[in-house]
């Protein structure tokens, strides 16, 4: 009976230790970019808007978390929010739906976030649904771009500036552990 108790206690400690080590290999990376949705002349017309290139600074970020590009196991976008920064009186009421695609040099474009049937309730910030796809190749690149595809439901008389915030969950090996 003592042997079984010792073995079970040993397995419990080993399992707990592995989970603690796993937490050390996981961290978040946050990025901010912006787009301008131009004044529109029609309703239900799709509009594509590209962000400027977004530098990943991934090597520095990985290094500060005691890992490196070759040790990354997975990177998943866990959050994307959009906030109207101007004009001050604008809301997302004009927007019917939105899709966000990520791209990087030499890597095919992939849909990473979306929101359909955006409510007409005066929202200045929206949270998008995000995919669970592994995006490590995009974030390991020196820079990536977001392509925003929108469909409007109302005319907008002036350009609307929007700040985009994304959070990526990174699961890596720390110095090969």
C-alpha cells in the first residue's frame, strides 16, 4: 500500500511540475494598428482596406520571454477589438459586417477575425470573433498586414478612423524545455 501511495504522490508532483513549466512557455503578444474607412457613396458595397505593414518585432518579443523563433509551437489570435478614434460622434452603426485577413510575404492570406450583423446601438468599440488557426508563420515573419473587408449598411459622410488591437497567445518552448 505504501508503494502505491508513493507512486501516486510522485505522479501527482510530476504532473503539477509539468503544468507549471508549461505556463512559463506561454505568453501574449499585443499589436495595435489603424485603418480609415472612407466616406461611402453606397450601401451594401464591399470595401477592402489594408493596414500599413505591422512590424512584429517577434525576435525581441521571443527573446524577452526566453525563447526563439525555432522554439515556437503555436500562435493563435485570442482577441481583436476595434475602436473608433474619429470622428468623435461616429459609431459602428454604419457597419453591417466585417472580416479581417492576415497576410505576410510569401504566406497565403487567411481569415482571422469577423463580425456579422453588427448591432445598430451606438457602439464605439466592437469585439470580433477570432479563428483558432495557428498563425505562427505570420508572426514569426518580420511584418504582417491586415486586410479589412467591410460591408456598410448606411452612408457615411466622412472618413472614419479605427484603431485595431490584437492579442496573440504564444505557446513556445523555453530554451528548448
